């Protein structure tokens, strides 16, 4: 597709259940980001994938959160044993790789997000 | 590590007035700087960016921002606000080395009154 695609667009789950959120980045984009958007908290960085490098997981809030990126394309964010405080909009973005200071499409393009509600 | 501070979570202006949204960043290496906008019930879209070169950058919808290294700032301005500018605005920073994530500020909600 032409843009970043996320699914599902909405997800309601019971506390304690696991959820998987999917992101299809723009074709050819090697960088992929996950963010969490909560009211009044802005965009909280979660994890960043860049090509074949080890992902930057420094933003994951707990070990209940994990993410994979298969084949350098599709990514899945998994939240285990969901809690009510996990309720938020989860945003995925992708960008072209920027190398050695060269500006090669450094802006990130965002998906519409997945609104997660934990009840 | 980079960080971004947006001063003022909410800014209100009258239609036709100057818009000024403040952003200060922290980065140990030369930064790339961005402003994104999120209109109600819509996704984030890029407004403008600074990477290298001219420090005054122009974006869509009449917005512009100036990179001031000495002040570590990248404030967003528009000479005359329009009702359609009401949205949430996010400042973001990454560095100009490979392999770093975009870090966002907490956002500023702009309200425009008639």
C-alpha cells in the first residue's frame, strides 16, 4: 500500500489477556518505530527497528511489552497480561534509512494507529 | 540521549493573530528537528523539518520554524492563524547519525477563536 497500515484499528480486551498489534510499513522503508499516545503524555517512544541492526528497545515500559519485525518488513507489537494503564493509541511509523549524516528521507510516516482499550 | 521540551501544553490565539509554539531540544550531536501536526481524529503528518543548511525552514500551510543552535530551540510560527490550524502540534528530534529513533515532545494543543 501507499502508506503505513496498522491493524486492528480498534481493540478492546480484558485485563490479563495478551494482544498483538500489527504494522505494515511503507515498502522499502528500513526504519520502523512504535509509539504510544496517551492523553496528556504526547508520543512515548517504545521501540525502533533499523534494518538488520539490533532494535532499540529502550522505550519499552515493562517486560510485558515486546516487538518483532519479520523479514525487515511487517512488525508485531505484543502486550502480555494487559493492564488498564496500557489503554492508549499505539502508533507505528516508518522511514527510509539515513546514513552517515546524509539526509535520505529522514521524516517518519505514521499509520492511523490502533486504539487499545483494556477493560 | 535526545529530548524535547514543548513549553505550553495549550496555546490559544485569535484568528489572524501570530502563532508561536515553543520547542527546545537536547542533543549531544547535531540534531534533525521536525514538527508534526495531528488534526482532530486524524493521523500525524509532517509539517516541516530541519536537517542541514538554511536554519529557517518553511512548511505546509504557512508555517515556518527557525533552528537556533545557540538557544537549542526550534520554535514554530505562523504570521496569521486560521481556524483550520486548530490541532495538536508535536516537536521531534533525532540525531544526524545512523540508527537513532525520533523522540517527541508532549505536544501543544492550539486553539483558534473567531
